């Protein structure tokens, strides 16, 4: 058991989630044996398919029972299990520092990313971290050593939210720079245009990455429940706006709805694993739902 | 609009308070770091127009509410014309009240006259406002100035009641002017209550210019005219034009000439009952009426012959103006009509004597004396009715005797003297003789046929002045009113204005050398007989008089015998219609004849009289019971409440869009690809 000293990681949550495994939804190409499917046939106990024998195949892999039934030579192939590369892309723009009642979105993202990193490391997967913010930009390539996990967790603990978001750039960069299939987990409030998000996700999908998105939202952002005019200061450095929520409330709601509808369309089209999260929810419930949702269903 | 508490209007800048608070709040908004700026910006863009409008309306409502509150405190009064109270506190308020009979026109439903309605409204108005330290009444009847304790007291003063006197508005304004000058009043309000009767206003008078100039010099004097120029829809007035007492054997009778005039455009009753009262005996006669009214000439009322003198009245049923429904008359035995002809020209003197000796009615006794200039001292002034002066204009003692003679109500006729003279009397002076050529004569081109000596005869026919031939006449200077003119505008007969009696100047002589007056006869005879009759009236013990403050002057023992208003005070005697007696003398006091010919001056003409001075006209109607000004604070209070309610509604938070789609945030991920 790794000795944890990061206060954003909760021992009880880790213990509770230790019974669940992180599965990739797509076959992964790993460097070592692991718990994830691989596009390459291997020697695991998981039957994959029958294939006609061709000269050159190892005769020891002939299925004699099939030959007895069909009078033809078949090679019995098994799935290859491998490890995966999990790239955590955390948005560290200024807006992620928003907290109205309770923890900030960045703290929430820190907990999700840290817990997932721990779970992945525990099952032998490589973990990498990409911080996407103009004010705080870090990049740790996925590796599977315990030391590496410690570095990732340290970096998660140290990351700060500031400046404008650099998520789109980081995602495009990640899509290009991660050489093989990987699980890309994006944790962000996604306060960028849905079409920009679409481009990023399509790029990642094009590179055969398994993409999961944690879209973090704060309750007050959704309802704008203020009963008096306020001066709203842009956390990403823009001009402050003086507005009366009692007057612009309906327009705000309409704008939010339009944005979420557009985002739904993007998610539907890009087929990514999308989780819209209110940060007043318990993050272990969110992670449990995420992990359970990725557990492969057995065919009857 | 005006205000009872105008000082409260100082707080009017407070209406900027909501705007100020709004601006301060702009800088006192709670600041909050915000992440979802993209939605906020979008919402701001979407709601820009509506939000601004809403903000503007909210601010407007708040401003209106504050303004309404200030107006409530300042106690506004209705009536945009009313500026007196808003002009500051006057030192003095002068009320010029027209008490003429025409102001007695009543609203038939309320029974309130024009005079009392105007007075009541003014009293209410002054009671609400500030009328200064002096409240002064100038009434048209007495012309006196009277300090009044309070506006309410105006309603009970005898000096504000009805009267039979005519009003003289310019004279009242001159009195007001004199008061303001004497008291050196600073700010003053002059309120005039009148029905714009042409006779009362005398708009053609030259006095107006001087009055206007004088008021312009007085700074801080504001004029307000409460004008009720409406004519009654249906009003009848009665007047006894002439009354004679005749004896026939042992019997006696009164002969009355009565005129009934209609006023207004309403339906006139076909018949009207006229009630006669003589020596407490009453009788009623039905009289046919037409649009102009009716005339009853020579109506005889038999009386006991032992009544050598007495009084009576003629009455009409009640109508819009009760003040012209009863006319008093007095009668007595006709006096001897005595005329004196002063002439150095024997022939002319005889001509005058012949024309004056023959009475128009055999029941009258005429006596004519022709005397030369040097016997003027023999004239018995007390018993003479008419003086014919055909000599140089007198001066000195004789001139003053003639003036006293005229002031006693007698008549003097000056005819052209043969000799030239430079004397001046009554502002008139004889000039040179004008002679027409042998073939040419001067004709009368115009004469006044409606009244005075040359009036049409009873049948309505004009006197044949156009047939007269004038061969020689004297031109003369006079400020009198011509009664007949030649074609070259030179006057033939001129009347000089006097307070009582009459003074005439005739520019030619009756003899054939000068004119055809004697030869034609009719004009000359009628003219002299009328002058004699006119002068004789003053000799009678019974006299008809027009109401006025000095109408009973000369005798001190007048007792009221009968009156329209039995409760009249001693100070009001002579101002009301009634009958007075002082021993053997009788006097019937009535409204003047001109009061029966009510003509309203156009308001534009009246307004023009006040050009250059601070003046406002307030038109009222006798039937209108509303106050001149009423407090409007309730309206503003309601306006304030409405503004506050509107502000509250506008300030209500907009209905929130139910974010059902946002509550379920765990959106299913894209379809799995295995």
C-alpha cells in the first residue's frame, strides 16, 4: 500500500473504490501484460476466435477437437491482456478556481484525478498528467512506476488555477503526442465553445484514444440565484460585468440551455464517455458511477 | 398650477435622489468572482434593450413617486390660471365687486346670483390661500373702500349685496390705484368680479389708458378678473318710462308708459302678467309679448283724487334676474311748466314764446317769460323749468346761477347770439357765423332719433329734420355730443354732458333769416316742448331717480317707503330700488335705463384693456358650483401610490426558467464502442 500524504485523497474512498477496476472501453496497446484488452492476440485465458490454419502457424496451437468435428484445421486464438496509458488532462484555467459553497472545481478535479491515478497505478496502468491552463501548464507523460505516481500526485496537489484555459491546445497536443492508444480523461468546466470541444474530441477519437470527460459545474452557475445586482469579475481575466440576475436570469438560463444542448450534441457525435458533474455531489459516487459504467458486460 | 405651501417645492430637486442612489449603487454592487462569464455575456447581450427599458421605467417610477410626494406636501391647487398664490404672499388683496343689477342674474336651480357665486368662490379661494395683511373691498355701488376682516366676512357684508346701481369699473380701478399708491403696497392682488357689461366697463373711455399706464408703473400688482359673461336664457325686465297724474273732474288717474324687454334666446312666454301696485292696491294685467318684449303706452289706473302724490310699482313674475322684475314710480300733481327766454332779439323771443306757450297736453299749465339780458336778475330760478338763452354766453354770477340751475335738474338751451362773443361756458364757445349762398342751404344730414330732444315720435316716425333749411348758423367749439349735424359735420344741436339736468347748444335761430325752424314748426316745437318737459320733472315733488350713492342728496329726512330689499341699511339707501319720502317730496329710485340694455364686452376686448399689466381672466358660470381652486393633493397621493406599485411590479424578479434539464446533469455518455 502506497503511503499517502496528499490531503485531497481520501483513504476511505480509495478503499471503497479498490473493489472496482478501471476498464478501457477500447482495446489498448500496452507495453506489458495487464488487465485490458489488446488488439493483438495473446495467451490469456480469454478465447478470442477461430482462424484457419495457414502454413507457418505453430502446429501446437491447432485445435484438434475442431479438426475432429469439421475435418479442417483451425487455430484457436486468445485475447491478449495488456496495460493502458491513462492521460489525465486537468483544466487549470482561472474559472476552475470557482467555488461558491464548498470546494472549488479545481479541488474537485484534483480529487477525481488523484483517485483515478491511484486506481490505475494499482492495477499496473501507466498514468500521465497534463495541466491545461495558460497560467499553470504541466505535462507528465504516462509511466507505470510507483515513483511516477507519486510525482503525478504531487503535481496534482500543487496545481493552481489561473489565466485563460488552454484545454483545446493541450487536447490537440495530447492527441498527437501520445503515440499509442490511451485513455484520455478530461476534467474541466468546459467553458469554451462546444464546437471547439467537438474538434478536440474528434481529434482524440481519430487517434483511437478512449476519451472520458468529467464536465464540472457549480450549482450557482446553473441557477444564477442572486437577488440583487452584482459585479461579476471574470476569473480568467476578462472585463468585469455589472448585471442584475433578477433581470437577466431568464436570458442566462436560455444561454446555458443552448450551451448544454450543443454539448450534448457534441458528446453524442463523438461518442465519448461524458459525465456532467455538479461539484456538490460526492466525488466517490461520481467515480463509482464512472468505473461501473466502464465495466465490460459479459455476453450470455 | 399653484400651491398652498410653495416652499415645499424647494424640495423638488429631491426627485434626483433615486437617480443619485442608482448611480451610487452602481459602485456599491457586491463583487463576485465568476467563472461562467460566457453565459453572462450572452445573457447581457440578449437582455440589453429590455433591461435598460426596465431600469429606466423603475427609475422613472421612483422619480415620479418622489415628485408626487413633494407635490402632496406643497398642497397644489387646481386651475392653471391661478398664479397669485404661487407668486408669493401679497401685502394687500383688493376686491372690486360689480354690484350692478345685471350681476343679479341667478341660476334657476341653485338660486345663486352671479354676484354671490363669484363672491363665494373668491372667498373660498382667498380662505385657502394667503390674502395678505389687508383685504379691501371696493364695491361698485358705493365706490367706497372697506377693510374686511376675513374672506368669509365678505359674504355677509351689506357692501357685497345686490344693488340697483350701475358699475363703473374704470372708476373702481382708479380707487384701487389710489389706495395702492397711498398705502405704498408692494405685492398686491386686485380681484375684479364682473359680468363684463359694456355699460360697466366703458371700454371706449380714455381713462383706461391712464389706468393701464399707472398700473404698469406699480410693480407687483396682479389683476384677476372673475368673469361671468353668460347672458340669462330667458329674462324679462320692466320699466316705467313715464308716469302722469291727471285729474278729470272729481276723479284722478295715473297714466303710465311701460316697457318690457326680453333678454336671452330662450322661449318667450306669449303672455306675461304684470302686477300694478298703487297705494297698496294691486291689479294684474296680461300683456302680449314678442321677441323684443312689449310696450304698454298710456295705461290708465284710476286713483282717489285725494291722493295728490304717492307711489306705486310695476312687477313681473320671477325669472332669471329678480332685480329687474319690479319698477317703482312716484307721482304728484304736474307742476306749472315755466320757461324763461332771455333774448335781446324781440322777434326771436316771440318765436320761442309761441312755441313754448302752446302745451302738448291741455292739462299742463305753461308760462313763458321773455326778458332781455339786463333783466336776468328777475328770473325765479326755483320755479323755472327751462331757460332759453339767446344772447352772448354769460359769465360771473349769472354763469354760476345757470350752473346751479342745471345741477338742480333743469334744462338750458343756448341759441346763437347775433353778436360775436368770446365767453366760454360748459367748455363751449360760439365761433363765427357761417352763411350759405343765396341759392344754397344747409341740410341736416344726421340726427339722433333714438333718444333726447330729436327722438322719433311715439308712433315711431322720425321728426322731419331733413326738411329743415338752415341759411345761417354759428360754428362753435364744444366737447359735447352732437344730436344733429349738417352735411359738413358742423353740429346743429349739441348736448353738453352734465351730472344732472341738461345743457344744449343750437347753432342757428328759428327766424326765417336764419332757418326754417319756425316755418316748418314741428321740429322746433317738439324740441322745445321736450326740453320744457324734461326741465319740469325736476320741479315736481315726485321724481324718478337712478340709483346711486348720492341720489338722495339734498334732503336729509328721506324715509324708506317701499323697497325690493326691506332689510336695507341706512348706508345702503339710494343704492337699492325703492321709494323714499321726505315730507311732501317723493323719490322713486330704480336701476338706470342703460342696465336694461345688457351688452357684454367681448373678452378679447377686456383682455386688451389689461395689456402690459399682470392679468389673468377666470371664466366662470353662474350655475357652476365648483370652487375656483380645489386642492389636488389626493390626485398626487394616488399618483405616488400608483408609481410605487408600478415600481414594485417592475422590480419583481423575473420568473425563473425551470432548469429541469439542468438538474439531471449526469448525461449519458456517447454510445460505447467495443
